[in-house]
């Protein structure tokens, strides 16, 4: 018999928050998880696929627990000093299924019944309408074509910057007019395009004298 007991090393918690499945919806409905605890990775966004061990465009959106720090996927509920979890009794389905000694359980459920924003916001049509409007205005569909060209093609760079500005403006208008907290934006609209193209293509968005510009990310020596 395979020993699936947890050694409490914290490795899985440091490697990234779990994706949510339909069985986890009750945690949001009960208030155990807030929108501010979540981040949506949108369809077409490049993301690391644990099962395949490679970075690929997502075929469908997924909702994850937010990282403890911006730019880090260490689970926000992980307690490093105690090597424990702040919501252990309400932990997500992937956390319950995961055993680093036997990954068959997590692999069996990995891409099944994943929770989406439509599932979460089914009884909030106003928020769903905003999500749909953002998806239509700022989709990832054009990024595979624009991304590789941005460094040497002015037109591609300008189109990307137009999308980045539209994304930023959309979030600002929603925040001001709909009174939606900044902390909820990553769940409702995914991470800002300015942030994701940095990770996807090694380009950062900077504000120059004539507006937004793209600049290469300098690697630390």
C-alpha cells in the first residue's frame, strides 16, 4: 500500500495555490473564500500546466487561489513558520486530493469540473455583464499573433499597447462607477494585460513622454 500521509514539508503550498473546482463553489457562497482571495487565469493566457510540465495557452479559464505576494504563487493561506494552512478545515478539493507520494488522485481530477466565473457569478448578472464586456474588449485571442512580433514590429507593438490601455481604462471605470474594490479585479477580469505580457513575452509596459511604451525586461545579473 502506498503511504499517502502528508510530511508537512510545505512544498505543494509553495509551488502554487490550487485551481478551484465546482465542489469548491460552496466555500465562496459561504464566505469562507472572498473574491479578493482569487485570481482568474483567462482562456488563451500562457500558464504552467502541472500535469504536462510545460507552459501552454489555457484552453479554458481557471480560477486559482491568489499568491501570498504579487508575482509569487506561494499559497496565501500557507503558514511557513508552522508549515500549516490557515483554512485547513475548509481546504479546496485539489488540496484534499494532492499527495506528493501518489499523484494519481490529483491527476484524475486535474482538468475536470473546473470552476469558472460564470459558475460563481450566476446570480449576479450585473457583474457577469462586466466580465463579458471585458472579455470582448480585451481577449487573449490576438496575443499569439502579436506577441512574437512586438519587439520588431511597430504596428504589433501599438496594437498591444492599445489593448493594454483599454484594459487599464476598463478597470478604472469599473472601479469608479461600479464601486468595485481593487482587490476583486484579478478575480473578475484576470490579471492586467500589462502584467501578463511581461511574463509571457519579457516586455514591460512603461509610461513615456507620449504615453505607454514597451521596454524589454532586464534580467538580474
